[in-house]
């Protein structure tokens, strides 16, 4: 299953970053696909991006909401929020595990050999604060002289924006380098912080600082595609704890807001206590073991050979 997930991640990466003419044009793609919302974090200003980033669009929407309402042009806003809501309602944070280029980037970094560390669980709540303050309140209320709010997360923090847009555009358009100031170095600091952290710990940006992950996490209990625990089959062996890239203890918290539906726990559970459900219909990812096999598993005998 992880093999399929990797292919899906690669496919989304290519689909949302398919404009390979940028070394010639030295600018960003502005064609018809740019009205499509990328499910994951993928900067609008990345020279290869074919779609727009939902988080950037949400901030733009809230920052200019006064003007949109005055001009009666709030349809784009409804489209952005509606798209994010539909994606969240269907799959929630499955986007993080299957369709986000920055999630894939962190997974690849984590494969670099090094000592590996966990992440202190309370740090997960930072991303909800960032969603509230930097994505909602500051764009709504920190107004400039034209009445336009501050798109704070993109401006001050987003490491995906620095990696996918800031650095490539400086390379493509050398004249931009004269504009480099403290703001850019501030963002560069966050990018390197998360790169180093991702080598040492699994998905640190997703787990601590991604407001898009925080938004999708709000749908954890009501989303259509989700994992289900069968408590009758669970032996509390804790195998699912050891493989989770998000630090979830699935059998203790089956609706955990951190779960990105990567299915690693389902594969690790030899008792088939974890199944994938779509709209309440169970899709068992592995055949149920026979009573003989269950007995052998419980005794610690490897029955896969
Ligand atoms: S791996 Fe399966 S049986 Fe073991 S604790 Fe997790 S859900 Fe329960
Ligand atoms: S709980 Fe399971 S599906 Fe969810 S992130 Fe952890 S390993 Fe993946």
C-alpha cells in the first residue's frame, strides 16, 4: 500500500507542478489551470505550479474581503472555501498523506540516515493557533492604508513558499535579488529549521505548524474516507504505534486529528483490527487471518513466511 501511496504522491506532485516551461519564460504559469485549487500546500508563485494554494487563496480572500463585498465579487471566495470544505469532508487529512508535495518532501528528507527523534505531542496545537491568527485574524483585521489585510502566513512563515517560489524566482530573475531583506532571511530561517527537523523527526511541519493540515483536521470525525478500529480484534500489541509517522496511537485514539490516513498502521496490524472505510462501507486492506494464524501471531510466530 505504501508503494501505491508513493505513486499517488508523485502523481499529485507532477499534476500540481507540471509547468516545465518556466526556465524559458522565467515567470510563473498563468494559464487556465490556475483557477484550480491544489488540495495540498503548493505555492501559487512556484514557477512550475499549475494550480493555486488553498491556504494562500484563503488569506487573499480574507485580506480583501471588504473590497469583495463592496464590489459584489465574493464568488471566488465561496469557491475557495467550498473547495476546501468539500475536500475536507471527503478525505480530511488524507490530503497530507497522499497529495501534498510538501508532505512528500518531508518524507524524503526523513529517509536521510541520522539519529531519529519524536516530537513533543503538545507542539501539535501550534498549528491551530497559526490557522486562527495568521490565516484568519491577521488577514481580516491587520489592514494597510488601502484597507487590505495582511497575508501573514505566506509573508512571514510558509517554508513551502520559500522553497517553491522564493528561491527559484531569485534564481530565475536575478534583478529580484536587490529586494532581499530581513523578511526573506526570516523565511529562509524557517525553511532550514523545518528541513533539518524533518531529517531528525517525522513530518515536523505537518505536525506542528501547517494551518492547512489544521483546517483539514477539523473534519476528522465527519469525513467520508476514514480508518476504523475493530476493538474486538485489537490485542493492544501496539504495533500500530511504532509505525505511525504522525505519532498517533491508533487503537487508543481512532479519530485522532493528526491521522493522515497513510494506512501504515493498517498494514502493521497483524490482527486486521484497522480497516479503511468509505462512507461507512468497510474496505478491508488485508484478508482476515484464520483462527490458526491468529493463534500463531499471538504466540509470536511469523506466519508470512
Ligand atoms: S496493531 Fe492492531 S492489534 Fe495491535 S494495538 Fe494496533 S490496532 Fe490493536
Ligand atoms: S494512525 Fe495510521 S493511518 Fe493515521 S497517520 Fe498514523 S499510521 Fe498513518
